[in-house]
């Protein structure tokens, strides 16, 4: 399998990584059980590697969107405080306003952030076991690839 070499330079700045980390913590509502099991540096490295494979225009757009997501609360709030420094309750409300905004751009950007966060987070092997997906994942990886009749329902054929 030919893999595209990752960019030598990190695709996400330190600020963007901190914003993404705060977004992940907000997304799981600060679930300490889940966050303590996750290797957050590994999660952010996987997200950085994924963004490194984006075309340059999309990398720039993602970095600009993360910057806007981080610093827009400074313009909208009475206090000058970026997203990652807001209390968890306010971060959740702010993220929900992006998720359910009536304009499609914030909704789409929220979906992109969520996709990047969840896929990077769920690649952590310890979290896969913790969430109970290990047997299903193991089954998917070991099932015969040429048999179309085998479903992914833990080996139950239709």
C-alpha cells in the first residue's frame, strides 16, 4: 500500500492544536474517564498528520476556521477570553451555537472539527477497548475480504 508521506512541517500550529484539544475536551463534556485513557498528544499528532494530507488551500482554510473558532468569543463576550479559556459550560454552549447555527458555514465547520476530533480520538487503541468497539473492530479486520455474504454484524450472515 502506497502511503503519502506526511508533511515535514506540522500542519497545525501550537495555537490550533490547543484549540483542537479544548474542542475535544468540550466534545466529550470533560469526561475524565475517557480523557485520562486517551493519549492527547497522540490524538493531536494524528489530527495534525491528517491535516497534513489536505491540499494547501484546505489546510489554510482549516487553520483560519480554527483561529476564528478560538477567538470569536473574544468579540462576542464581555470578557476578552479565547475559547480554550472559557469555562466548560460556556464552551459547550458556544460549540452548540456553531453546531445548530441557522447559517450553514458554522454548521459545516463544526462538522469538520468534530470529524477531525472524533476520528483522531477513536484511533487510540485504549479508547477503542474502553468504548467496547474492540470485538467489532477485530472482527472487521479478520473477516474474509472476498466473501460478500459475511456481514459486519459480528459474523452473522444474512
